[in-house]
């Protein structure tokens, strides 16, 4: 069972042919093991997450 995913410290890649962005991630399992994987996002998903990340950063700054 996967418990969570974390971004891998690698470059984000954009494929203009498919118009998809791929982000290397690591999947973490309940038993403590992990495995590499890829998160694939559409342009709309990238825009949505960019806005949400900016808002999260603003909330963090406001919290001090």
C-alpha cells in the first residue's frame, strides 16, 4: 500500500508533442520501501497546482 509520494530532486520535463509535463516522484509504501515513479500533468493541472502552491506559500508566510 502506498502511503504518500514525494518529488524526486530531478528536473521537471515538458514534452511539446503530448503537451504533458512529467515530474519524477518517489512512492513510499507502508512497509518502508519506496520506488521511483512519474507524475504526468496536463497544462491545466500545472496551472492549477502553480496557483495552489503560491497560495500555500502565502499562508505559510502569513503564519510567520
